[in-house]
C-alpha cells in the first residue's frame, strides 16, 4: 500500500501542515490478502480497492498552525484481485465498481469527509451517521494515515485500530511508525481457550513508513500482518495481510480557507449533516444472507451425531458447525431443536447447546432439563460435563449450577457432579481474573467449608473432588489435613489433588505431612494411599533427605509395594524426570542403594514413555500398576500428558481401584487393609477436569451378584462431544477493513473401562478403552457486505487407544501382562480459500493432504514383555 502526501512539513512542525489554497492529489490503494501461514501473495484470497484522493485545507486555527481541519474526497474507485487470475478463478471478472459496491455504497464512499488534526494527531473524524459502517471504516482507515509524529518516541494514539501504543522512529528523510497491536484497546469483545496447547497463538505486527523529500511527504507504505495458529498443530495456521499505499500524484490551486472561530462552526457551515462519528472503527454485524435456520441446520447434521457415528471425524465436524448456528439462535429456536431430537441424538444436541456458551443456550438448557427427575440422569450429566469443559465460562453459568445445587435434585450422582463441576468452573474463572466475582466467592466458600460440614462419606469426597478441580491455593491446608485421614478414599483424593498444584505452593508443612503418611509415622495406611504420598513427594522437588528416606524404606514395605517403589524410582531415572538428579545423588550411598533393596520380586510396576513427538507438542504416557499381595489389582493408573513450550496439559487420567477382594480366593489381606469393604471403581480426569468417579460394585453381596452377571462389557465413564479449542476475535485492520477469526476444535470421545475376575481360571482382566475423533478448524474472513474473502484451515483424525492388564494369580509371583495399543488411524489437513460477491457469484479453491498413521503397541519394560509371553503361552 503506497501513500503519497504532498503536505508541507516545516521545521518545528508537530505533524503534517497543509498549505492554504492548495489541492493535493494522491493515488490510494488498500488491499487485503488471506492465506495459509506460509502461502504466497499469488495464491491468496482477497482484493484491492484503489482510488484517487484529493486533500485540501479547510480551516486553520489562527493561533496554532498545527490545528487544522482537512477535507478528503475519494473518486475513481476501482476493485480488482490482489493477484493475476484466470477468468474462471476471478470472482471480479466482468464486474464494475458500481456493480460490486452498489450505488448507495459507492455514493457514500465518494462523499467528502473531514478530519481535524491537532499537532499531527486526529482530534475528530467527521462523516455521516447514515453511511454504512463498512464505508465509514474505510474512510477512517484513510484518515488514520495522516497521523504523523516527526520526533522519535512512544505515544498513545487513537486511530481506526483503537487506542494503541505507537513507537515513532525519525531518521533523515524518513519516519517509521510501529504499532503495538497486542495492546490496542477497542470496543470489540472476543474469547479464547486459556490453554497454550489447546488455544490459538496469534502473532501481529504493524509498520508504517513515511518517506520525506524536500520537506514534503513523498510516500507512506503501511503493512499489517496477523498470523493465527493452533497450539497443538502450528501447521494449521492462517494469516491476513493488509497493505495501504497513498502516493502524491500532483498538486494545484485549491479552495479558499473557510472563515470561522472554531472547528464545530466551520463544519456546520459546510454541511449541517456532518457529525463527529469517531476515528475508532465502528462495530458492524454482518447478516448471513440465505443461511438456513437452526432447525433446518439440525436436520442436516443430526445423522452425523448419532452414537454410531461418534468415533468418526464427521461427528465433531457437525458438532462445530452446529455450535456456530446455535450461537446466533434465540432461546426458542434452541428449544425447538432439543424437543425435536431423537432419544439417541439428544445427548449430542445437549453437548452442542451447552458448549455454545451463550445466554440463550444456557437459558434453553435450564428450561429443558428437569433436575428433580432422576430418569433424566444421562442428559443432566452431559450438560454438567459440557459446563466443566466450557472454553470460556462466565459467572452466569456458575450461578446456574449454584442454583441447581441448592434446589431439589432427583439423582444423588447428579448432585455430586454439580458440586464437582462447580470446582472446575471456579478454576477457569479465576484463570481469567474472575476470582472475586460474587458468585465465585460464594462457591469458593461453599467448597472450602464443605468437607468439614458433613459426616457423610460421599459428600466429603464430593467436596474434596471439587477442591481438586478448583486448584485454589486456599484449599491446600484443607487437603493437607485430609491427607492424614483415617478414610483411605479421603487421603487418596487429597494427595492426588496436592500433586496437581504448582511445586512452589508445596510448603514445608505440606511436605512434612505427606512424608508422615508415606512412612506411617502416626497410623497405618493402605498401600494405595502410601504410593499416592510417594508420588507427591517425588514430584515436588524432593530434598536429598526425603529421597534417601524413601530409598531406605524399600525392602521394609509389603512385597508388591516394594516392587512398585523400586519400579517408580527406576522410571524417574530412565525418563529423566525432575527428581532424577537428587535420586542419583542419594543412590551413591550403598546403604540406601544395594542389591538387597533393588532385587525385590513382584508384579507391580511404573513406566513412562513417549506417545508422539512433534515440533509443537510432546505427548507422554505413564502406566502405574499396584497389586495386593494376593495378586489382585489394587490400583491401576494411566496418564497421558501434552507438553509445549513450558505448558503442560493433563489430557487423560484413568484410575481403576479395587479393594477387599482377598476373600474370593481365600487370601490374606495386606497390613492396614484387613477391614476394607469389597469395592471396585474407576475415576477419570479429562483435560484437567476431574469427573465423578464410577463404581463397578460395592460390598460383598454386590460383588457376588456382579460376578455371576458379569457380561464382560465395559462400563462407560464418559461419552460425548467436547469443545476443546474455542477462539473468536475481530481483528480491526488499519485500513478500516475487519477480519473475523474463528478457531474451534471438537472432540468426540468414548472412554470405558471394565474389570473381570475368573475364579475358575484364577485370572483377572482390567481394560480401559479410549476412542476419539478430533477436528480443528480455523476460519479468517474479511466481509464488507458487498464482498467477502476468507481462508479456512483444518485438520482431522480418528484415534483408538486400548490398555489391557491380564493377571494370572494361581501362583506367586503371579503373572501380569500389560498391553497398550494404538490403532492405525487416518490424518488429514484441508485448506479452502473463497471469495464471493453480494450478487451470489463465488469462487472456491480447495486442497487436501491425507495420510494413514500406522498403529502400534507402546513399549513397556522388558520384564512386562517376558510376562506377556508366559501369560499367552499358558492361556494357549
């Protein structure tokens, strides 16, 4: 974009000074290009608007030469592609400026407007209220180019982009203006996912170069660049480039300077309809022409949202498209869809409506669901989990859940889920700086006081799980207290919660408590509690003394715990975890590190490995298995993490726990576990949100009934559609054009688990099955009403991950085989560039890249491989 200005710049001038009675002639062009991040100009979508511009001085304050009222008039408007195109790919082929713009828009664009400059800065912009917003914004973009400071330094300026910090650098014959776009303040509102891995990263720059010659501005070239990339896959990125040029083409005699005491008087004398409409861009919502209603859109998408399709990429793609429609819909339109949905597609409709996170969608859900009716459990749970995974929850959503918790709830499981999810919303709102919002303060008080307010075990666990989700620093003393509880479930939740906190918050008091639990200084604890305490110690920058005491304990623990701790230490060393350095120092002491300690037999294990490594994200997994001395699973813990540039996302945790099952095989329970009730259940944490645990059975009678009715079918833990990435913003370009950026990522997920025990074959099997389909799309559009250009980037994949543990406990040491398999899955990336006119004419270009990623069995330690061989040989 070139800017030629024949304005005179005298020594001592603060900015541009125009000569009296002189007309300055310019050529002006503004262009916008949209493409993938590394795309060329030739392959970009977009357009260029060129014109002639006449500028002259209307009035100057007699007491200040730098206080000027200037008139600008645009003429000879031309619209063309940004690069040469063959006719069939040129949406503008055969079109005229009037045909594209329309008579009304063209007349408004060519109507003169006024700019009041004082000391080089825009004090007022005068145009007509009746003009369409896109036209006024284009005029603002041109007017903003006339702001100039002749001295080096930083200032705050108002222009079409908003209120921005601008850095001027003046050199001989040239002035460079760099704008800090990240800090510009505008009236536009947007939202984003507050997670570096799941969120969107934006890079922006804006530089304007003014070239001076013989005291005049010879040219101005302004270029603005914005790139948006998905954190999890930086190759899925889009960019928008805006350029402006204004070039002096000549000068001549101009109108006489107007008489008047002040600016307002002069403006009124020129045209009484002219008004100070502000230099900052005007917001404008583009109406979708010819778009289907929400109900019609639902009719086309609902087939893809049936349960049978949830493992396919078509499901999250339809889910994302539906969310866009719901966000524009009214409460009544949304209710119409919910009431018309089939029984099988309704849970997915609930996912989409709740994930839309608008006032209308929340109101519709609250009216549709009846929490007093226990038979509506599935839909109520889907609504609550969608709230927990909300990308940008507000106080209204938390207020709604608080209201539900205080009302009558038919299902006790739902009551617990409401409170647990409120903890997750508190964490997300605090992340956004909303910790002091009235509703957040109420809920914080409720969950912080909750554990001590009841004697009911399930309610105490509910409040502890809510605190685990909230990650409130104020909760650490409470969790520390419950870590030493006599109830094993309380201790386990408290310890696993403490492990989620920043290491800097682990005070000496917390560490002393956790060490007391592990070493049983005050009472006997279950093995699962002690290994949870060990995990906290080893992940919280342990001291030399702490590590040495852990090492000295190995050999004096129950058999399987000995093996587990030994395996845990070796895994930390092999995987070079943060504690590995101090562990190596402690192991130099032969008293704590010797063959007697590290040659213990057993089947428990801990192992970590890499799932995938790329330039953007490193994915790791860990599998921790603890058995009872009788060979029955005590605790199985599978974790998947994503790490990128210092940020860590706990993508998945599935823990299966069993206790009190020794009586089945006439075995003796381990120390501290003699009186435990028969129990088995599963707990899941998904994308940093702890879900309500699921019980397989509780009590001996329940166990026996399940044993004889066990079908082998896994129990569902979580199933549905999750909005992982959600980014929406309006990028106000300096040219006056506006780019709308929408990035969304949808995941269809199905996690199930099961446990089978065969007394006849003395074999048990636990399984965790994960199925998912992920779609991420990014769309950047510049829509002027009369012309639209945009680019869409996306990727999609379908993945399956199975974790199976088979145990044969006919002999000791019993045989254990762990298998973790990834299925072969498809991966594809798509790019679309499009241009269209209000007449309906459009051009679309599409490209795709598809590949198959081979399945594999993730490697575990060699001892496991040897065990698996024996298990399968004996089975055969």
